C-alpha cells in the first residue's frame, strides 16, 4: 500500500478519504444495474436510504461537486476499503481494498495518458511484474452500436453482454444481445468487433475499420505516442472487448492484467458526465482503481510458481481409489497435486484449494464417473468443464 501511495504522490496526487456510508441515491446514480444490485443497502434510524461505497469514484465525484472552488485539474488518490455484495470466490470479496486515482478537470489526451501510465507504473513499483493493459473506447463502441441499429433502450443490456466476453462463450453473448431485440447478424457483427485485439500502434487502423472517424483515430494515435514516451506503450493493446461494467464511462476505458492471473486486477477510464449529476456543471474526469487483494494474489502466484497445479476431490469414499490413481497419474507427469483426505465438504475444499493457490480443482462424482468424465474447475476464471477421465489416467 505504501508503494502505491508513493507512486501516486510522485505524480503530484493528494490523498482523499470519504465516508464509508453514502446516500443510496448518490451511489446508484450512475453505477449500472449490475453494480446497484451489489450495493450494501440499509436504512438508518431516521429512515434515510444509505449504502456502503462500492468504489471511490462516485463518492469522490460527490465531494468535488461540493468544492467547485478547488483549482483544476484536481489530482486525488486513495488506498481504502470498499464493499460489494458479491458472491465470494477467488479474487472476489465483499470487503476489499482499492488503490486508485482521479484526475478531475482536464479533457486532454495527456490526462488519459497520465492516468493509464500511472496505473502501470504503480503496479511495477509495487513489485508486480509483467503488468499489461487492454484499452478500448466507449465512443468507438457507441459508433458500432449506431452502425448496427441498436436503440438507446437496448444499449445498457448490449454493453453488459459484451462485458462478459471471456467469461462465457461468444454464442451465449450473441443470445444475450438478441434478447435485447437485435438480429443475429447485428449480434454477430458486435461480437466480431469485440474480438479486435491489436498492439496500440495499430489502434488507429483497427478503430477506423470498426467505423470510427478521424477524430477518434487521431486521439488514439496521440494516446499511443504519449504512452510510449512514458515507457509503457509496449505493455498496452487495443481490445474492443473491454467495455467495463459501470455505466458512467464516456470515453477511453482500460483493464489491467498481470501475467498468469486470469482476472483483471483493476481498470478505469474517462467519465465526463458523472460530476454533472451532482453539481449540474460539466467537469471532465478520468481515473483508475486497482483491487489490492487481487494484486497480492497474483504476485504470490508469480513468486511461488503456482504451488498447486491440481486439487483432487472425491465426492464419495467409494471414489477415493479413482482419486488416488488420478492424482498419481498427474504427479508422474510432473504436476503438483493435492488429494483431498475426505474430511472436508465440497465448499470447504474449494475454499481451501483457493487459499493454496491451486490452478485446477478436479471433482470426481458418481454420475460423471459413470459417463467416463470428471469435472474440472479453472480456479482463476471460475469456469467448469467436463473432461474425459481417460485424459488423466495415463
């Protein structure tokens, strides 16, 4: 945390802290429907609707809306706790720490470049090696939506669907888009565009092919040159599948990744309309937030070389002999394998495997074995698939 703070302060950012409890209307104003459902909501003794902050961008925007006298641009950073009513799993917690910055009062490309560069430099200074960023642009996505005839009422749902890319199959994403009233052709076009992934020097040509005009092409070319000057250009790619889950973004957006860790460790972008909700005045802004616990998990994984490749769990004592043979087979091929000893429930075993940093969780169940299968869960992506038992028994 101290290294994150030092990185932000070296760029001239000042620390801000806001109340943990906010007016619920303030929090939900531009959170997006998915995030609204994750806000811890309650009423106080006076019957006021309140909530715990789910990130720091919204409360910081609220503070700035009350302090229009502050000289702009304003540079704030924070290292603090936030809360989300989410399903606890590896890398997802209901209470966690965020480090981030908000650069408020500038609409320049240079401000976007500073924020993105600082996010990568912060990770590097904290000891997180091989940090990378994937950049997209909500304005490019909006023009894609225009070209494919997506009505305004359907856009939030379409964006939420595209934001699931990499978590569910493209066919499932297309179905979600068609559920918003779009044709299969339009859904296919949007998913194809979301698959664009090129080095940042090629961003201008890629977004031109996606239908962007000279204004956005010039913006992204200028952004690359600035990021290259910061020394981080080679760590960044244009990926139009990044749309971010919060509704307040208006321009460029990005997500941050560390090598061999399946989840993003942070992200951010431009949100020029958020402060206007609270102040009535147009105030451009850009920023990022990093999940501190995710960074620690990723760094521990890198440092330890992933101590456990497979955690093998037999659902019934009668299946333990299969578990032993499967584990031995994997060990003979050089994998690090833990065989559950039969004293944990499935939920406890999953939690234990997650804490150990296991990459895969192999579930041996009676029904699956009868079909010649075992169920394998990717512990970083939290996705499951049925795999032939014979694949493990060599």
